[in-house]
């Protein structure tokens, strides 16, 4: 199995350790990227990815190595500490660049066979809304199985986290890893994902964006083909 971790910060704090712990338990090949160190550009709103091609994005070349790793991975881990009850600005800026991949536009077919995990930590609260920030993108990319792992650690660094909390994190990580491994190679969309895909398919039949319509036609999705088959 291949796992890619996108860290929403460049330092190795508690969120990093939780993400890495889970990836190690999953096993296999692990690729990591740190934001904004490995990618720190803001979307310019030029909409060329929607109208022409994602290759027209001014940041396409910088983003390409991460995109390649995501496409080749079986498991995508998005990890972000809580910043004012949400994901980090670096994570948000990164995810903004994949708007063109949302189901309403031109989703990448391989996403419908992957598993995703959203991980967040905070000294206090905000994990639910932070994980949702990241899970929204995974869902609209088409990822059919998404796990959310948030933990209030009551500390400002990993070394200060109590042993009791670390044991709880260890246990939860083992549980999620076991589920991911058991589903490896056999991940299929559920009703929610298929339903959203069907709604987007109807939207494409109306043809509000020429590039998107052509993309769906090329993949046969306006007919009987589906990305998860």
C-alpha cells in the first residue's frame, strides 16, 4: 500500500506524530509533504483550471509532485492542527488549488477507489470543524471512505502530552489502521458518494461549463461508465 501525508504545518508537532503513527501502522510506502514548506502558494482566482486546464494554473509545476503522489496513493492523510477552530491557512490554500477536481467539475477517477483520513489536534477544542474543512475536499474529490481522527491533547507540544492520552491515540490509530488495511483494494463508494455523483452527472448533461462537459464525455460518465468500476 502507498500512503501520502499532507501536513498542514512545517514543524513536527502533535498532529505530525499522530499522522505518522497511523501511517506507520498502515505500513507500506509513505510519502510526506509539509505545508507551506513544500507548497505555499495562494490560489489567484484566475479560474483557468475550470475554463481551460489545470496545467494553466500558475502554480501547476510546483503542485505537480504532490498531485502525482496523491494520485498514486491508496491512502490520503490530511493532517492539520487547529488554528482558530479550522485547518491551517496553508492547508486551506493547498486544497483551494484542487477545486477543479471536485465532482461538480472534473474529478480524478482514481479517487473513487481510495481511502482518506483527516487528523487534527488542539490543546482544547475545534477538531470537528478542522476535520470537516479537510473532509469536504476528500468527499467532493470522490474518496468513498473517510476517517476522522481529532484529539484534544491539553498540551502545546508532543512531549507534554500525557501518557494516558498517548495510549488512547495509540489505540485509536491501531483501530483505524486495521480498518484501512482490511479494506485495501476493495473500497467502493456508498450511497452518499454515488448520489452526489449522479447529481453532478445531471448537471453536466445541462452543460454549464464546456471543459467539464467534455471531460465527463471523454470518460464515458455521461453514459454507463463509472469511475469506481
